[in-house]
C-alpha cells in the first residue's frame, strides 16, 4: 500500500477503527498545523528564539493543507449526515483548522519577504 492509498484509507476510517478515525486524523493534523503556525508567528515576533521562521511557516502551510485535504476527503467519502457517528462534524471542524494553519504560515511568509525586501 503506497502513501496515497494509506491516506485515503485513513480518511475513510478503514485503517484503524470506525468512521470517526478519518475525522480525528484530520483534526489532529489541522491542530498540529495551527500550533506550527502559531510557533512561527511567535518566532517572528521575537518571543521564541530558536528555529528558522520560514521553515516553520512552510511547515504550517503544508500541514494545514494536508489536514484540510483529509477533512474534505473524509466528508466526500462518508455516508449519512451529521450526528450519524461517522465523523462528519469533526471533519467540518477540521477544515477551518487547516485554513487557519495556512493563514498563519502565509502571514509569516509575507512578513519575512517584506522585511527582506525593505533591508535591500
């Protein structure tokens, strides 16, 4: 099984457990993206003094995009509606988490580009 098949199976909840597994995976990845984006913003603001700001921002964008993709994939492949126990509400919550993570990362990248251009 390759990586794409594993992600699709996880989003459908077919790898480990019930139908909520895919939504929980998307929620976890989206939340991780928000944390990475927040850390990148904190590093840019000078509150944290370790790591590369741009790497954190790109990581937040990538992880947020992955979380949003998994959530949309889970919504597209799940049956029933909200309240049926298949994780649709969790997937709906995971989409904005992924978008927030991407926004944090994009904000940091925009700020770092602007600062580099101003110094030259």
